[in-house]
């Protein structure tokens, strides 16, 4: 198995929704596969059911990634526990039987991987529907056994702020567009991590300095990962972490 790169001149890989190239996104098999690669970091998304149970899924609607339909926020956990989240539109029947995971199941999986760190993204759809406090409290309760290895992240800056104030956890603010346009909010919020889409960055130059660690998502190849790292990005988030790891490790071996 290819080890995770340890050189300081390489960025660290964050498995975006697990190993989403080979497994359904936000699934237990996909997250397990990412951590089995030796990666430290994975990112996954959280939405709440009608009865307040946190599930690991990106969209509030089930259609894109499951074999079911409906709005998860309006459905009870008893209806959701049997949902097949096999991404049939992308994988056909290859991963049939991959259940929509509760967040508590992901926390149990993390317990099997002592190196595992998680960026837990609170999705705006549930924050708006259920309210920030309810979402955050239920999410933190589900992660109780592994909270010391979790960072709560969100596009919703107030959700990040509330998480820090109530639980004292590190936070990551996610935003779109040129970082220079968001510096005032970053300075005010002082997150431990700042996440942005690399496609919103200026064409060249270092990222603005700050107390936070820069992370960029939608990174697809080693050349891009290296270029971003040279500009000050410490973490690169990829839905193809196995392939990116192999590329980075292979390049490092050639240079050693």
C-alpha cells in the first residue's frame, strides 16, 4: 500500500467525502478506504433528519446519491436507516447495499483508526431548516467519543462561531471566491482552517497570510497540489485521494 507522503514540501491530502472516486461519497466504505490509505484527514457532510438524527450526506434531497427520493430533513430516522446510498447513477449496482450512514456510525469507524481526523461540514440546508443550535448540538453529541479529532466546518460563519463558543472546538470556515474579499471576516472569525475552492483563487501569488491553515478543495492532480502548496496551501482536498496520493508519492520518489 502506498504510504501517505511525509515530506514537508508536500501538501497533506484531505479525502473529500472519503475515497469518492472508488466508493459512494460520504459512505462508510469510502471513508474507511481513505483512512486505510494512511491519510490522516477526511471531510464529510452532515444533514439532520426530521427527528434530529445526523446523517452523513451532502444533499438534503436523496435523489442524487441514493436509490430513494425525498427530502431527508422531512423524513424520520426509521425511514432513512434502510436507504441504499450506493450512488446508482454513478456506480450502478456495484455498491448496492451501502446504507446511508448515521454520524454515530462514522464516529465508531473513526475509533478503529487512531490517526483519523475529520472535517465535519454542517450543511446550510439543515442549519436553516432545523436551526443552528439544534444542528450543532445533535452533531456534537453524535461525535462525543471522537470530538478531540474533529474540526467542525461550514459555509455558515455563525455556525462556526457558535460551535467554538459552546464546545471550544477548532473550526474551519468555507467560502467561495477570492480570499482577499473575505479577509475581514477571516480576521474577525479567526478559524483554525480556511477552506476555499482553488478555482476562485487569483492566477498567481501567495495566499494572504493569517493565523489559519489554508485548505483548497476540488484538487485533482499532483501538479495542481504542488502549485497550491507553493502558494501557501497546507491541505488539498480531493475526491480522488488514492490517485492523488500515488501521484504525489511517485513524484517524491523520483526526486529523492
